[in-house]
């Protein structure tokens, strides 16, 4: 079970939030690769999912960059309803990292 946003539980050396993100991104990448129809922004979605995967693989990703990539992926595949569950899982995984600090 996952804990609240500010808490981490480690499995080995990996933060469970990172594990959740990598799992969700991997799932959505597979679903996108298997989706039969082409759409104009598919390449953007593929590139940003690769960026999300790379950020997760690096350890603790930068929250603003995570959110930017999530927005680009959502904008790219948002109208493809078959990919909605996978996109939702990625959003939930990104949300586990919490809000970036606000600068006044």
C-alpha cells in the first residue's frame, strides 16, 4: 500500500513512487505501441513517455518536469479514449510526487 505524498517506503534502493511511475509509464507505452490508429501527436506522446521513463530511471525526478511531460502526453493522446486508463495511471503516479514548492 502506498503512503501519503510526503512519505516514501523503499524497496531495495528505489522509492516506491518511482516504481509506480515506471510501471505506469511502461504500461502506457505498451498500450500506445499496440494502438492501431495513427494520430497527429503520437510522436510527441512517445517522446514524452520516453522522457518520463528516463526521469524515473534516474531516481528522483524533478516535479515541474514530470508535470510538463504529463501535460504534453495528455494533450497528445487525450482524445484517444482507449488510452485513458493508462494515462490516468501515469497522472496518479506523477501526483505521488506532490506539488512543486511555490516561489513567492
